[in-house]
C-alpha cells in the first residue's frame, strides 16, 4: 500500500509522458508522481521538490533529472552518499539511471518508474502532515506579532476518483499563491489562509462555494480563525469538526469518560462542592477537558436550570474582551453602533466559565475583580451599575502563582477566584481511559458520517493509540479518531488510518506553566513528574538519557546544576556517536534539531561539522 503522507508534491503541471518515484524508507513505501521531462531535488528539507522525512538524507541530498537524454541522478554533496546499483556516485557528478534501478540515498532506496502518461494530479494538494507543520509555525509567529489567519474545511461528495481529481483542480485554481490546501480525508480538504483574518476568511469561503458551484460541485465550507476561534493548531482543526459549538472542547454525555481512579475522585469532589458558592479554579494542560468539568460543576449545582456560558479569554483583544464580559453602551468605542449586554448580565443566575484566564490583561483583571467583589457590573461607556448574580469558574493551563510573582497576574484576583482548585491530570496519566474515549469519538463520528456500523479498532491500532503520549490530550485524541473514521470509510480502524508519523515521534510536553519540559517516547511509559520550582529550565526526564529521580523542592538548585552537567555530556556523547550529524544526534536524544541547537549555544558547545558514514 502506498501513502503520500510523507512527501511534498511538486507544483509543476504534469504534461505529456509521466513517471513515478517509489520511496522505500523506514516506514511504508511512498509513491510520488513525476513530470517527464522534469528536474527534482530530493532531501529532508521542506524546500526540496521531493520531501522525504528520513534523518539519513541531507537537507538537499540529490537532484533527479528526467529528459530526452534519459534519467540521471546527481549527488549534491550529501553526508551519507548516493549509490546507483550499489556503486557510489561521486559528489557533484551525474550518473545515468535506468527505470527500475535502485538508487540508495542514505538509508532510503528510490526507484523511478515510467508511465504511458502523466498521473492526473492537481497542483499544490499537500499532505495533511505538512499543513499541520505549517500551521504550527504560523501560530507561533502570529502569537508574537499579533497577526491573524484562518483555516477552512471544504467538504464535497465526490464518489469517483476522476471526479475527485477534477474537484482538487477546481479548488486549487480558486486559491491564492500563499494559500495552502491539504487532503484531510476523502472528500474533505483543509485550506490554510495565512492572511485570512477577519472578513477575509468568510469572503474566501464564499468565493470557494461560488466558484465550485459554477463548475457543478456543491461544497460545504467551515471556517476557524486564529485567535478568534482558537489559539492552537489542534483547537483550530477541532473547531472545523464542530463549527456550531462555542468551544472546540465539546461537552456532552459522550465526552464524559470517568474510569481512572483519580478522575473518579475528582468528579466525586465536583459533586460535593457543586452547590457551594466558593470560587473554583480548574487547572490542566490544553485539551484535557477543563470546560467539560466546569459544565459538570454547573449541572450538579442549584444553577443547573440557568445558563452556562463559556468565554475563551485568549481569543479576544483586550477591548473586545471587556466588551464581551461587561457589555458596552452605544458609542463607547469605534464600532460600537448599539448597546450590548455583557456575558455577566446574560448569564444571570447561571455559571460563566472563563477559559485561558492567564491570557487576560492586567487592566481587565482589575475590572473583573471589582465586579466579583461588588456583584455589580458597569458597561463600557455606561454610568449606572447593574446588579449581577452569577458564579464564575475560571480555568488556565498556566501556573498562576508564577504569573503572580512575575507581575503578569493580580494576586488579589488569584485569591478571589482560587477558593477551590481542581487539577485534571493529563491523558497520559490516565491511560485506562484512552480507548474508552476513542470508541466514544468513533461512534459519534460514524453517526455524523452516516455510517450504520460503529467502527472497531484493530489490535495494532489500539497498541499505537495506547503508546502515544497525547500532548494535546483528549482534544488531540478526538481529532485523530475522527479523521481515522473518515479514512476507514465504514471499516474497522487500522494503523493505516492513523497518523503514524505523529504517533511514533518522541513528544515534548510542557511542565505546568507552559515551558518546554518532559519528553515521552511512544513505546515507553510516561515519565515521572517533578514538583514545580522557581527553575523554569527545560528538563529532559523519563525515557531520555538524562533521566533522574523526582527530587524534593529543597534539592532543586543543586539538582539543576547536576542535570545541566549530565545534559551537556549526553549531548557531547551523542554528537560523537553520530559523527557530528546534528539531526541524528537530536533524534538519539529524543529532542528536535532546533532544541539541540539551542542547547549547543546555551552550553557554549561549538557546532560540529558533520562526519561521513
């Protein structure tokens, strides 16, 4: 079985005679369409025409040429060399290749196959794994420079492959040069608009609907904008699957899986404190289910018959957040053409859930504290205070005590909200619930797709899901399962329907507070947890070569120094064993290449030149 999820397709228009490149690496074989004639670079860098995710390849490893003179391969000074039929190709020298000849690039083998005609493949339809990678980079930049962008899900009923190709061609023709489209599942395409903030996303969605309708293709287009609708790639993708909900973490009976002993105790505690008016602060990593727990608190309280409203504080600019919370009068600011009730007024008698509380600006924190203490709210631009009666439940994935010490969060508001703290453990610490959640999500997705049979899971798929560390927690699991249901098309879910590349990678997840921290490999148990300390330096724990027992708070300063020494020596040993190849050394250490380079600078280690195998 060939999958195209590990390569990046060329943007050239196929014409005339065609060819296909078969890539045999560590995973499943990959089939890649080629244009004849054509010239392609091959490497593990995204800039290469043919992107192959294998650390044994150099960033731009070789160049493949197809033309009237035949097929030729040129090694571009790679570290691990290029061989044709077992013979080494000298650097910067071309070697003739016959169709079917094995070409060894590092530890990968590629084979060129000629075809009678070029494969019918549209331009710029990328693997979804590449879109997710671009989405991560774009989100990081947008958080720092305040830009906005959008993600669209375009869905059509395309029964035959030929019609699918026509649909892809028509869709890509409607996109701009900076836009990116990837196949999410059969008949489902995700479109990344790097400049799609505000009305531009809706305008693009309308243009896609209109343009495809003109060629006889009916589609449904759903939009999710950063940061208005979500602030992480996983939340954006989840939002596309549930556009009608106010939050990507959809609450409902099917979402409530309570099988882990720690979660049972947590829900019992929620039931006991539900009727009290004490402030509640819910802590936990992103995607862990904080809104679901808050809704449970509301449903078990005497306010259950009143509204439950959720607000993501990180999805709004400061002025807009105040308007959402407190309301505004007409003319209070530019664009306020009429008066508006705030959520604190709207939720009278009910519960207001403030998610991502740590993102709230200090000025807004002052106003919220005054409202909570006086039980009265004054709209922006208004003079008359309005009495309110509502319970406020807050949640964050930040360490608020540290934020208070840093002056980014008001201490008085922290103590006002933190009457009782509920900490939800991450999914990797309650693995007994992974398959229960997966089956629930699969059942829901199958019903939504109109499938009559609830899909099962093969033993290999169960093993893969159980081994992964799930840094995105329940939300990430939902995304993976929903996509697998669509790919399976009514059959049971197997490994081939899962994003194996993601589920087999070493995973870094933050210590509480958002700093880079623990590393987990999918074939290992979760790493031990270290108590929080004032030292926010990244610590590699558990399955990495730097594993250490959980220390006491008093021993942390000394331990920190020892860990730095151990970490530095581990990096030096890994570089030595890999002949200076930084990518392979990073893989051996269970960290990204970017993190390794940061460590080299931190420890004053001169970046070595790669040796040759």
